[in-house]
C-alpha cells in the first residue's frame, strides 16, 4: 500500500468498476461510513456532546413511515405507544396536560409545587377521565340532592351518577342521574324526583366488548353492571367508547383501562404523606424530583417506596454519570431520569459548574442502565423532533419535555401578549420565582417554605436563595391535540430516514454499529439550518 493510500478504503481501481458490482464492492471497505455510536460518544476524543453536535446518517427505506412503531418501555413495567413525557413543572403539567398527553400515547408527570391535596385531586381527575370497567364509580344515595350532582360535575367534569340505597358501590341500584336530569333544576330538589328509575343494566361478569355492545345498542350514556341481587358492581361509560375510537394510541393501564398518570414528589419526610394521598388517588408512577439524584435522601426514599408500595413504578434521578446511575439502580429504581443543566430555562451548569452535556450524559447512563433492564428518560435540551430522534438513538427510552410543551393550550397559566406575540409564562423550577412560590388562600402553612423548587435544589434552609433557573415566556403553540400528532408523525419519518422500523430497532442497530453517526462542526450546524434568506416563514405543521 502506498504511503498516501486511504487506510479506510480498498485500493483505488485503475479502471472504473462495473456498476452491477457496487454493492459487493462496498463490503471491501473495512468499516461503514461515518462513526459508530461508541466512537462518536468517546468523550476522551470529542469531549462532551449535545444533540446539535452530531447527526444520524440515512439508511435504506423499504417501508412507509406509518409502519414505524414508536412503542417504548418507559419503566420496568410500563409500556407506552409514544416516547413522550411532560416535565413536572408548574408551568407545564397539571391534569389537563396529563390527560391530553396520555390520550396521545404519552405520560404526564404532574408537578408538586402545590399542596398534597391539590396534587392528589389532579391525579384523581386523570384517573377518572377514561375507564374500561369503572369499579369505583361515584355514587349517591336517594336522599341526595341535585346540588350534589352539580358539585360532582364541577369537581370531576361528569354528572352521570348511579343512585344506590347505600350511596356507595355494592348497594342496591335504585336509578341513575344524568346531565339532562338536572338541567334547569333547583339545587335543593331531591334526587328521587329527577332520577331515572327505568335503567338499562348489564350482568356482572360480562366482557368489556359485550358491555360496549350493550351500551351502543341501548343508546344510553352509562351502563351499570349489577349482580343477581341487583347490587351495583361496576359501570361502563359511552364517552369511554368514543375515546377509544378517537385516541387509539392512548396510554392505559391494561387491567383497568384507565389512563396512566405520573406525579413528582420530593425526598423529604413530608413527601411520604404526600405519596400516600397520590397512591390513594390512583397514581401509577412516581418521579423523585431532584436536580442531583445521587443522594442518601433519594436512595433511602427509593428503598422505602419499593417496600411500602411494591406495585408503584419509581423513576429516580436526575443523573448524568454511570456512578450516579449505579446507586439508584441498586436501590431499586424502575427507570432513570437523565439531565443536569441542559434545559432551556436551567442555569445549573453556569452557576454551579456541575452537570454534563446532554448527549454524552444520555449515552453514558443509558448504556449502563440497559445492562440491568432499567429504561432511561432524557430530560432537558429537547427543542425539536430531531433532538427526540437523537436522544432515542443514544439509548433513551423516552424524552421528557418542558419548553417544547409549554405554551400549549393544555399547559397551566393564562395567555398574554408580549411584544405583539401571544405567550404563556414558562419558568424553571430552579428560578427565584418558583422558589418564592407563595401560599394561596386556604392552603396549609409551610408550603412556601418547603415547596417543590427549594426541595429539588436542596435549598429549604438557605437564607439566600441561589437561582439555578430563569423565568420567561414562550410562544403559543396551540393545542396538544395538534402538536403531539406533529411530533409523532415527524419522529416516524425520522426513523424511516434512518432505515429502522421501531425505537427498539433503532437502539439495537445503534449499539451494533449498523446505524451510523457524524460529528458536526459549527459550520455544518449553520449549513443544516435555514440560511441565505432575507426573510422566511417557518411553519412546522399543517
């Protein structure tokens, strides 16, 4: 071989080769084009990388984009149809966001910068939103009033209520009250004068498909299921049948058909009482919310949860190194949350000089955790569909989004206008504004002193609060009902371009070296964006 020959390619032929031999000749190259994942993320060679520092190389397309499966395992025992989680921030996730995201196949994590009772009420709203068999329906006794039904509608959003002799599940069914029954009625009127007593019922023990057929054929809104003695056993709702048709990807608990719901808590003694309320409300997965998860507080808390609530899935974190991950995996974590200082509103790396570039962090932790069957969630730095695809390729099972979902209709807060743009407030949980969260009328004392923001950054006892986040605003993104389908379709096309049919295949091929990568220089990043125009309009979806 001549000294100037390329060691990464066969010797250059003297004459052009036959076109028919192109594929067989390709096998003579000693390695594939681009970089393998482990070469790309070798921090001793390239330093720490973020999502913008590299690209995935295209593969071979022999299938349509709609065939791509985005199903993923987000904890040891929870599988979602989309790899999307919302961040537990008080300007991102409350019950409206959690419901909307779950209907589209993701998982909402409700923030804890509120009283335990408020957080539990939000969890309960999510769990009551959609059911298969409703085994714990809200019931009323015959002695109740129209006002009781209206109160249920105000708190839970529905008013189809069974009436039993005990006012509870298991009592003899006397009738049912619907929204039409209480329209134009005085709140003081007794239920006995308005309830429907000629009720279509189904026998206890029938399948969900049979129950759905009964409710469809009867044209009723609710179908009570009763035993041989006429006692109410469960309830099926027509609205849930409609939701099944409209939201085929919805994230549901297999047994109950309720939407999955997550919530965040801290790791202080008072959080044990908070968690008890959340579990009672039906919580499926808890996120231990800390900027630095490798602490004795979190390790002991994970162990306590797994002993006290063995069926509850625990997402621990945040972590950015293998060493941090190992501690929490050994403690019993069901998934790990990765990220420290990479969010758009986070300044931890700047102020504390601690953290890690997100691309390198996701790869290092995911590669280690996968050996123990522990899924990982990339939290922070997700600004577009491309970032989601890259996080999944690096090994994350899902992404947690804050800024990308803030500003949607379903995020908390009111819209206002700033410099002519319709916006909503978006703030980091490490911002002074979040740390100075004050009591609302009627809330328990002590909430402001021990709120989610100060607990997350171990700042409860500090005289001077040191900010690790900022507060700002984000543009109106419209409804989740349009935005998440855009993310879903875009991610399907991204995986199609890479030549893989699923998230699982993407990660396997990346580990095996079949999916290749390329580093990007600053000039390459500039070239990969919009450039050379005097002005332009950027419409993301239609």
